[in-house]
């Protein structure tokens, strides 16, 4: 009886749950020109907001996905770039617009380092993923030789990211891409918790990276 | 089945222990973090550096109802930061034991003295945010070789890191302090020339025709 109930819950959750919805918008300011082999893109997170922080793993995910999409183009890992360019691209010191980038390259050491990297595009990503709604409950217990959980929990995740693309060669704003995703995750538990997770952030990552890749092609 | 039950019991017991330890309010942390070497503009000047006892030895300690036995020691990265930054900014750097002590014939153009004023921390539970946060405040003094003050200014560094699954309180605070030190270093390198009186002092010490980007 319990087993049938379990199967029913799992089936219902599979049929109705874990659905992600994603919207991607693109705005093009300038027509991008083809990248040359050996040129690089750096994907960086904006972390100047006090209320949220663009996740490092999201930036890494976008960089890695973009690397698979744009063969022959070098994608510089965020951490490597930030450490090499220290202190010019820290949260409190990074240029906020492309005009300030122009000023920054007046410093000989900065210009040399950026040329060494063969940077063509800066991709600045601002945004975050948050859990907006929790419901249900689950209890777990541990006894001598026995352990288990019982209950049902669900939550909604929502992500909102915007990428701003700067062309370092032309020193202009190339365009902006935004993505909004949402989804609901469920965890039914009868002795063993069975997480059925909506991959909201990873969905946002692949959509964002694919759109950036198409934008720059 | 028995094997599975034993494994499940072990996993849940570990989770329970992790939850209990996460609820403990005491903190004992020796900060370890990666601080990069900066891409700085080199001043053709010779600098003496004096670290005060307070700068070298102060450990953050607090023992209150909310923060029982907090002991956060970031003495080493505090000094390492300046030891890494100063040689990239100045032609030579000479450690000295006091501002007014003669330097045994070594030529120095100025003496830098960083001092720690204040350190503050905030936990996610205290601020109702998802962040561990750290603020560090320094006073920087720049003296002439004879001990006369050229300039004095304050530097504040801020670091935060979001909470994450399986990240402990000490890990969160460690990262927040490292980012705060990184922020202080960035502000020191970029704002050194902008400190009151420093630009005029530099202009009086170097040949501006040779180094126009420094004047």
C-alpha cells in the first residue's frame, strides 16, 4: 500500500514538477566583427551590489559552456584573470563602463597585461539565483540501527542574470543579453529522500552561454 | 539490506553531528588565504617600512553571549599583504624597527607605517542575509626619514562571501577576511598617490620629466 502511494507521488511529481521556464532577451548596440584565432574572451561577475552576489560557480559554468561552443577562442578563467590583473578588476575598483576601461588602459602595466591575454571581449554578468518560496516539511530520525525520513518538501527557484559585452578592440559596448529562469523542486521522502531538483541555475547558465556564443559568432 | 541500513544510519548521524557543530557559537580561526601580487606602478623611491606592535600582534577576540570564545587570528596574511605589495610599488623596501631609528646609512626617501584600527565581522544569522562579512580598518602614516609626518590616511577593506551548503562558519569568515585584505591592498595600490600631500611629496622627489605618469 505504502509502496503504491510512493509510486503515485513520484509519478505525479515527475509529470507535474521540475519544469523550468526560461526567457532570453538580447539587445545589440554594435555589430560584432569576427574574432581572430587566438583572441580571448573573459567572463567576469559583477559583485558590487550589497544585497546579492553573482555566484563564482555560475561565471565558471558560463565560461566552460562558452569554451565548448566557441572552438579556437580562448576563454580566460575568472579567477586567473582577477589575480593577474589585481588590483584593477576587484569589486571596488573594476571599471563600471567601457569609457572607464579606456582610461584604465592608459596605465602601461594594465595595457601590457591585457595585450598579453589577447583580450577581445569582456563579458560582465550581473545577477543571482534565489529560492523564492518554500513549502512542506520533512522529518528525519536516527535510532540504533535504523534511520529514515518522512515528508514532502518543495521550493521555487528563480534566476535573473544580465550579461554586458564590451569590445576591447573597438572600446565600445557591443550589447546586452538577459535571461530569466524559474522552476520548482520537490523532495518526497518515505524512509529515503528522493530529490527531484529543477536545474534553474544550470539552465540559466547554458541559455546565457549559448546566446553569448551566437551573439559573438 | 543491513549494510544499506548501516550506511544510511552513518550518513544521517554525520549530518546530525554537522548540524550540532554548526550551531556552536565559538570560533577559532587562523586565517589562510591567497593574496595575489599586484600589477603596480613602480615609484623610483626607497621606502622604509615600520610595522607597529599592534599591527603585528593583534588578534580579534570576543567573548559575549552571542559570540562565545571568538578568536580570529589574521596576523600573518596582514603582514604578507604589505610584504608582497610594497616591493612592487617601490624601488627598494627596508624593514625598520622604529620610525625615528637611524637606518645605518641606507638611503630611504620615506617611512610607511600601517596600523590596524578595527576589525568587524557579521554572520548571516545576525544580518538576515546570505553573507559572511568582514570589515578591516587601517591607518596609514607616511613619514620623512627624520620622522616628520608627510601624510596620514585611513583605509577600509570589505569582504563578503555567500553561505553555501557544507560551508562552515570558519570557512565563511576565512574567505570574508581574505577578500577584505585583498580590498585593502587594492585601495592602497590605487589610492596611494591620492592621499593628502603624497602627490606633492612624490613630485618633489622624482624627476617628473622622466616619469610624467607618476606626477
